[in-house]
């Protein structure tokens, strides 16, 4: 029998903990060919997204993907993130959360198109943890 990964369950638990405590859940994603996110916000093959209730509409955290819509520059976009590509989920306000290993050998390479790469250079930096919050406190889960 093939055992189900614990990762999607841990992600849902961390998300719920963040929301229950009034924190803003952020997810860090290693973007690959199967990841649907706005290319202009990808930096060095990674993107950090606010998946809190006020930012993510119709959030569905399944065992294989995290799907939701969010606004970027006032335009609604549909996002789909493979759970396998989630590197971390943490609270923006205090950095508490968890990081995960990404099997880069199984990752389909992501390359921004020429237009997306040009937009990526001009795009604003993704939000960072609040001052005083420091860097996220993360742990690797195997």
C-alpha cells in the first residue's frame, strides 16, 4: 500500500494555526513547469505568496495542489501550486512555521519566457516579514 505524504496535512494544520491566531499565512514555493503563478513575480525560481483569507479567494488545499485566485496589480489570477513544490509555510508577523525539502531531481525546470523575464526584472519585491519579526523560524521535515 502506498502511504500518503504528511506534507499536505501539515500545510493545512499550519494554515489553520496561522488564521486561528490572527497571523497572515505566507507560502514559499519553488516554481517549476507545473506551477501556475504570475511569472512576473517569480524571483530566482521562487515566489512567496500571501494565502490568508483576505488575499486568497476560493482557497483549496488538497493533497496534490493548492488552488486559489488572488489579485496582482488589481487583476484576478488563478493560481495552482503543486504541494511537492511548497518550500515553507509561515506566519508573516513572527516567522513561525515550517520548511520542507524539495526534491529538485523530480522538479520540472521552470524558465520564464522572454516577456515574463523582462517583467520579472521590473516587478516589485514580494512582501517581507514585518520589522522586528526577523527571518522565519523554520524546520526541515523529511
